[in-house]
């Protein structure tokens, strides 16, 4: 039986199915409504008890080995966030990528998306990451990218940028240098969370989510993000709202992860990762709830070089 992700996580942790959980929740609400004066003090939920430490403001080095392992259980080997596989197919088709194409992936995490592009299309993909802990943990699959670096890939047909803007990276500087060798007709795709309601940044839910992120988010509006891209001598030619698909992929991926977590619980090594997985689950729940409330969103911006249009 399907249900909200928060309920499915709690149902698994407490050891009963979702139908039983819903019956218990309904009974508890009925009892509380019937006797509000006798309501007992709330107990910490199992999910809260499973977290070893309270959330602390994040920093660029907070990708611990346990956190990396937990994230890849959910998103797949080499990935720490949703891959957006259907988006990758659409972007690849739009860019006309084939076996002889050359692609650059910026914000590559541990190289999962680059590997998927390479295996699906057969093209050359160079993966680069600005966070040193991630590049170091990639076993050589991902190069460390610095703002002062010159273009990493010559004659690039396609540049995919993931998450750099939402981390507060110098997006314009990175795009200007790394898109310098983009071929005529080549495309740039920037996938990013964006701020859709600035008033929500002071809300408790937003602050809780931001404090729990491995790198504290610095979200911008779509308009600001477009200007940063255009300042890199690029022209934004299309903007797509992928918020609904993004939230659905999070729900789907975590739904499958619950089965894997259940199997892991039978081993000592697996049990050691469960508190981290539950903390990650709570972080992602907060993210998709912010999306569904309209506080933040997910977008893809497509751009081309202004001076290198296909003739």
C-alpha cells in the first residue's frame, strides 16, 4: 500500500504495515478529540529517536563516509541526489548527442549521472565537481573543478550543470570558462532548485531544511539565475518547471529505498547506516514539502553561446 513518505518510513521503523499505522493514527486522533484534557505528553517519534545528533548548520566538509553511503543506497551508485533519468534522455535528444559527442558534467557528485549518460549514449563524458570531499571520494571518476580553471573539455557538444547555483558557487565564472570551448550549436543545461517565494526563507521549515543540508543552500529566483547564466555570454532559450517530476522522483526513490533499508536491518553493518538514512529521509521530506508548498521549485534552463550559433 502506498502512502505519504513520512508515514511509510515510520511504518517500516515501528515494524507494522501502513494500513495498521493509519488505523492507529485515526484511533489516536479520535481519542484526543474525545478527551483533550487528558491528553498525555507527546513521546519522541521513532524517527526522531533514531537521529544520533540534532541537525547542525552544514559546511562544505559535512559529506561523511556514512552520509555518502546512505545517499547512494537511495539514489544509486555515484549519485547523492535524484538523477532525473527521463530529463537526461530529453536533454540528450534535444542536444543531439551521439556516440561521437563530448559532454561535460559540472556538479557531478560522485559521477553517477556522467556514468549513466556514457552508458546510455556511448558519448565521452567528463565529470567535474567543485566540492573536494566529493571529488576525493569518487575513486578518480570525477575531477576537482576550481573557479580559476580553464576549460576542462575541448569541443564540448553539451554542458550539464547540476546544483552549482543552489550551493552559492560562482556560476557565471564557472560557465564563462567551461563553456569557452562549446562547439557551434552546442547547448548548456542548468538544473537547479530555485526560490519561488522569498518570504518562506524565514519560516521554521525552510530553516530546518537548510540547516540539515550538507552544503547550506543559497537559492536564487529564476530571474536571477537567468541573469547569472546570461552574464557568461550565454543566451537562455528555454526554462522548464520540473518541480512535480522532481518531487515524484524523490517519493519513488525513497519508496524503493525502504525495501533496501529493511534488508539492511538484518546485518550489523546495515544497522549502523539506518540512523543516517532516517535523518536523510527527513531532510528530503522537508525538501519536497517546501516544493509542494510553493516555497522552492526545480527548474531546467537551456542556453547556447551567443557568439556560436549553428550556421
